[in-house]
C-alpha cells in the first residue's frame, strides 16, 4: 500500500511483508518535471484537497462474483448475482456507482503515481476524428487554459468525479420537472423542497423569470437535438435550456453542478461565462437576448450517502458591447491557434490551484513550467518524464532502506538497487 507522510514528505511502499521508505518524494515529482518552489507547494496543497475527484481514474469494471467453490450455490445466489470489482487493489475499499466500482478514497499520492505511470507507459489514446467547427466547449476550454484545449482536442481524456456527478444531476432534469409540475400545480413535497428552498433574494429574479416563461428547448432529454450550427457555419453548440419569456424574448439557461470546494473569487468561472455568451451570440436559431449561468453547489451527504444540492447561485449575462468584443477576441485567438497550430505559452500565468483542479491535469507537462510554447495537437514531447539523478539514500543496500517490518516473518524480501527499479517493479494496480 503506497502511503505518504505529509509532515516528513516520506513515501512508504509495502512490498510483500516489507515496508520500504523513500525519504524524498521530490524524486518522483522531479521525474514528472516539477522544480521546488512556491508553485509546487501550492499545487500539492490544492491537490491534497481535490485529489478525491480523480478517483474514477482508478475505477474497476463490475463483474459477477464467482460462486464460492467450497460452498453450495443456492437459488438466491443465482437469482441475485453479486457484482464485484475486477482486479481490485487489496488496500482499497470500493463503492458501486451503477456502472463501475470506484475507490472510496484517492489521495494525492495515488494521483501522482497514476500520472507517473501513465507517462512512463505512454498510456494515452489519440482522438481519431476531429470536428472542424469551433464549439462552445472549445471556447470554454481555451478560456480556462489553452493547454487544456489542446489536450482535449488531442487525447481521449479521463472521466472525473465532478463530470459523473454533473451528468447524473443533468439526467434528472430537476429544473424542467420543477417547471412542468409548477405549471400544472402538481408539485410533490420533494420537488418543492428541492428547488423552492434554494430561492432567495439573490436569485429570486431568475426564478420569477422562469415561472413566467415557456421552455422551448431542453438539451438533456432523449429526443433533443444534439447541436446547433450558426449561419456562418463556423460555430456549434448545445445549450442546456432555451426559454421564451413573457415579452416573447428567448433566453439561455446554462447550469453547472459544482462541488462546494470549487469556488472562484466572484463565484463564477470565466470559462463558463464565455460558454454562455457564445450561445447568446452564436446560435442564430434562437437569437437569445440574454442568459443565466446557474451554479448548483453540492456536497456529499454522509447520512444518506448521496450528493445533495446545497444552494443555487445565479449570474445574468445580457448582450453588451464589452461582452461581444471579448467573445470575438476569444474566438479569433482560438482560430489563430487552430490555423497556426502553435503559440507562445506564458509560464507566469500558471495558477497552481487551477492546475490541480484541471480535468486533463495528468496529461499536462506545461504545469511544471518547463515549456514556453504550445502546439496543437498536443505534442508528446510535453508528456516525457525527466531524467534526474537517483537519490543517494536509495543507492544503499536494500537492508539499509527497510524502515520496518509489517509482519514477524518477512518473506520474498524484494531487492531494489535504486528507485527506478522500485518504481518499475511495483505493480501499482494490485
């Protein structure tokens, strides 16, 4: 079981019955490409609190449990087969999310080892088919970070917890069901509590607007049109909802489900603002006059073992010269990157918290500050591990780096000449 002592910076690795000590995890960070400094300290602090959202990286396929050969198989076992994780890590506990088994915990060491291993083994799959149109998601990703955009257009990226939770909430169509039941006067007590309890003085104007409007499009229903293209044929997008208000004006609603820990200074990410603005200006079919960006903040409720929405924050975006100009500049900058396939990368703009929270973090080499250029597609040179000298401590004989025994009888005492052999020799999936 890999473990990390946060106070001493010590990495402990159990191999068989022996607990080995790696006195300096900085070697692992150096192999990824980091250098010591304030950025790395802040990045690790942020990763410590956010690492759990990456636990789907260690998800295990669900399979039927094989009947116990030493016991008789009863009819109940046959009629109600038990699902278990395929090849689970023995030191982790798992929970079933309806599709796969995910570990109940995932530390920053788990994440760093996953990144190291994936880069060492070049565990990436390139996207085979590209869309020539610029999408609202492209503009959002580019605004968040040009590197994020490049990675997303090059590799099949990972599923993280926030995306899974968001998809589940979207599928429930809470807002649509609330509106329809409200219009019919048939709201259940549960529906009333789920939405009405979030209405307050800060967002009342949004709910008032919704009450008097008609929904004309919902992007999360089974028969919904999957995308819209503008008249110029250079932009595509799929909003969450489109409404028509009392005055006959169309407006967009874009909702995000945000883990409570994910907060910005003003409460809303610039990338999401750009995404909403692109729908307002780019989708000619709706000709929206304004839009709402909705953040449903949620947290995990230990009592019910479910994610519960805690509050609703709303930002209204109306058409303006400033927003139109900013959106146009963003579109032109992204178009230029696509055309030139390369641009300068400003290392000083790196944000450690933003990097730790990025969905494509494990592919990224730019967060280390080593690169001053960015290419599209994302060049695999950015994924390369760095060759660094082995720590002197780890060149000692195996007996000298054994910290303690976890059993009274140590069997198969592993021999490792240095940390390279250690990292290469451990099966991190078992």
